[in-house]
């Protein structure tokens, strides 16, 4: 694998960084310019160079920060510079993700960024034809994007070898572990080329992710562009205190407002997602539901209809809380607060993307007050004010200065972490493991 010197900008704000100055191949820079990507985001500006140099990387960044390009571009650069093609039943690069929707999105982005490069990508995930995946792998692929469950099955059955895979990315590593994929991730990593380059990206850094990083990464460069738990400033966040049996009517009223152009409604479980979507339809607000119990084809059809504007409202479990990028989402409504406070940050991150403003409203029943307090502890926000809607504000410290963000070290952050495979994580994982 090629190594090239990386010379980061002396300006810590990286305001003068360009794609070319990071060391990316000219063909990739041309493609990025054609696609309208003018300058790298902070995570891209700091994470791409070390990977081009051949270093392992631990990247911590909030949702919507541009992590996908931060690992795809170095992979494409390395593949374009190396001679030869993938041998039958092998993959040159592997990207492991927790959900099918995220895998599909990454594969689409890989093909976009590849441009005229002759790069073969392949999805391996449950809910799709196993035979078609086996046939594609038999011809060899350049970039394999997979969920751990299906890939582990195909590896054990001898349909694909990973000993020639020298590039590994784990995206949304904390979610991978929350969904119980740690055994498969470790097994798959153990089958890769012994001199692989590994990048691990995560929005939070619980003890489980720290242990995984220590086991997989070799002297990694650590890149952190925002403390875990930090929310996007351009999102107007508020909480409405509503009795559980009054939530249905309030949700329909919220979504009927003219300013709601496109919205995601989050529920705690897949069964509740179906019920809420059904109720919205009866209340005059057409909506589609997406969760782990649906087939991949059904999930993709609903997501495509939402992305194309045929559906204005998407009701979802937390399988779409990470990484899914749909333009123009004006509102995120949390019909139920999540068990894990980190999920709140990821949910609202579906709006306010790429510099746009967004609105996030949480409906909080009296029995959900403990969940709200956990969210406040993690984010450093406080929900208060007059009237039925309470807007978020940053608490003030001495002298009127904003209170510092919550500590990011593992021990203190662990107070707000729930153990992996909480109710919502298990609920979603049932549809992702196959």
C-alpha cells in the first residue's frame, strides 16, 4: 500500500485546506469539484491525510459531519493507485456498518465519488438475494460494504475470503456494538490481511468502543472534531410535555403545520412505528413506516419515496437515526424519547444538515422525565421557558459564560451510557442480523 507524506495545515481552523492539498489524486479532486464539493469539512480535512499516509485512524465526530467521504476518499485513492484487480472471491476494501440503510447510502456515495475510476462495489446485507451476492463476490470486488451478520455467514460458508483485504473501515462503531455485533466484527477483522489499514469512526466513545479500538487499531491517529453529545447549533430544539394518550392528536397537529415540508417521526420500537404511521394516515397525514421487521425491498421503497418527496412524513425506529442523509428534512419529531440519550443526538441530526436550519420537537410524557434528564446531562442543554413548548438553552456558568460541554473521557461519560443491546437496540437488531 502506498504511503505519502502528510503535511497538515498550520492553521488549526483548516480554512485554506483544499482537496488537492490533502494529497488526493487529481482525478478524485476533479470528480469532487464536478459534484459540487468545494472544500473539505473539518473531519475530512483532518482525517483524510493520515489515512493517505497509511496510518490507522480513530475518528470522533457528530452526526452529519461528513464522515462517509472522510473514509471513502482515502479508500478510492489507494485502490486507484494500486495495480491489479480483486481476485475471485475476495474484496480489496471492507466497510462494516450497523444498518442496511446506511450500507446502501455508503455504496451510492462510493459510486459517486469513484467517478470514471473502474471501481466495483458490492453490498452484502440481509433482506436481499443471497445468491446474487454470492455470484458478485465470486467475481471479486474492490469495495465491499456490509452488515456483519450476513457477511459472517458468507465467510463461514466459504463464499468470500478476506485474507487479501487490506483496507478496513468500521462506521458508527458505537452503534455496531449497541446492536450486539461485537463478536462478528472481531471474527471478521481477524480474517483480514495482517498488514491492513484500519479506520474506526464513532459518534461516542463508551468503554466498549475503546476496547474495540485498542484491539483493532495500530498506533492510530485520533481525530475529534466535536465532543460526543454536542448537538448542531442551527437546530431549534424544544420539548412539549404531553400525556401519553394525548400524543397522537398533538403529533397530527404538529405535522399538519404548513412549515413542515418533510419530517421524520421517531418511535422506540418497530411495532410502535407501524401503529403511529397507521394513526397518522387516519388523521389525514399520510406517512410511511420503516423498521427492522420490514424486508429490505420494502424499507428501500419507503425511504426512496420519502427521499423523492412522494411521502412527506417517515415514521421510523432508530435504524435511520444514524448516517441517513435525506435533503430538506425540516422537522424531526420524537414521539417517544429514546432509552439511550445518545440516540437523541443522532435522531435530531437528520435535520439541520449541511449548514441548513432545522427544527426538532420531542413529545415527553410524565413517565419519560428521567429520559429527558439523561439527555440534558449528556448534551449540556436545559429545556425551560414559558408556555407548553420548552426550548433548549445552554446553561450559564460563572460570569455568564456557557457551561462547558459534558466530559468526553470514558469513565465520566459512562455514567450516561446504557449497556449495549437496550430495548431499542435489540428491537432493531432483529432485522439486521440476517
